[in-house]
C-alpha cells in the first residue's frame, strides 16, 4: 500500500484515471491543472501539468497513453512526453464530455453550448482535430463521457430528456461510433444517476446515486440494486477489468468491493487518508487507486 500526494493545496480527488499502459495515474485538479504520477511509491508527489484550458475537470486518454485530453468548458490534447498542449476548438462555455475510440482514431465530443437546450455531438479524427468529420444534434442532455463497447463500434451515453410533465427521464443511449447516430436505448432508469460506467464486457451499466448503485443489463432484464449500508453516500465507482467486482467509495475511509453478479459485499478496505471520493483500477487489474478529500491517493495491490 502506497500513499501519494496530489502536489497542490486544498485538492479533492474526485476522479482518477490510469493510463492504458498502466504506467501513469492522473487526476484533474481544476484551475491548478492536472496531477500526474509517473511512478507509484509511498510519499510520491505528483507532477503538476498546466494544459492550455482554464480548468481541468474531465480527462480521457488516447489508447497509446501518451496523449491526454483535458477539458471542462474548453478542451485540449496534451502530449505527456513533450508537455505541449494543442487546443481543440469548441464553442465557448460549452459543457463538455469526451472520449477516444478504442482504436485511437476518433475523438467523440459531446457539448451543450450555453444557453441553448440540447446537445451537439461531433466526431473528429485524432490525427486532424481541427474540424469535425461528423455532427449530430439531439434534444436530450448528456451526463456522462462516451462509454465504448469492447468492439469499439458503439458507445453509450447517459442522456436525460425533459418530458411534457416537466419531469426528467434518464436512459443509457447506445450510439454508433462511425456516425454518432442512436442505435438503441435502455428502459428509463429508476432515478437520476450521478455517475454511469460500463462493465468490461459491455453488457451492464452501473449507475450510482448517493444512496444506491443499480446494475442495468443493456439488453434488458433484472436490475441488481446495491444499497449503501452506511450513513455516508456513494461517491465513486469502478469495475475491475475482470468484471467480477465493482468497487465503490463512500465519503468515509472505506472502499468496498461488491460481487458484480450478486451485488453482495466481498471485501471492505479502510484507508486512513480522509474521506474517499474516487476509485480506479489499472488496465491489467493488478493495482487499484482511491482518492480522498485531502488530496491524498492510496494505491494498493489488488491481491493484497
């Protein structure tokens, strides 16, 4: 077990992301930039990167692990070797979600330019980011990055639609990577997720609220419900690459591992570094990391 520091004061680690190679770990730290750990060691202090965006809130790696896309209301492609950042032109003050296709050829950007209602989805070639190759407009709003299926030819978005009754309805919407067009949708979710992730086999959507985690089969079927057994709310979730377990942080000192097939607790880990806010696994499943509200990150061997 190793405890590392974000390298900036008063930072809350709400998102952690391992590089596809597993060699580095990153977290967005707002106006301060991005914290990057190139080595995992007890007491390690992150290197602070300063991408050419006003604030870093969301991150997405290219499959090679060298290019990191960083954004919030602006977007850039940051080369982790040279340190150079290339802005990606999007409308000013857009609420952005983005991700790179598994083959590394396409960047999917989903934006809600203020003050308009609705969403613009654009596809760009990663070797020519200047202009979109495809644009799709739709009325629903998006609340997740594109979650790519293992085949890479489709991705899923968490989309919300305002009904005539003035109530919001949320679904997992599957879209084609080549065109951005909708190809399928889940039934409406039971509540409004704070986070949605896709299982490694692409068959299940895990949706987190403060009180529950619901596991929705994309093709329909019984929904597994995980209820928080403590007084604190869920703050982050991540699937182990094997798909066997789902990890969750709880805004306390614990990280809980649930059996994905049953929703039962398999293990509880306690880390005394503050209130836990986020969790991630390395691509090979050997390491896990969890971030806290104190700017500290704990990294451990999953088999410990």
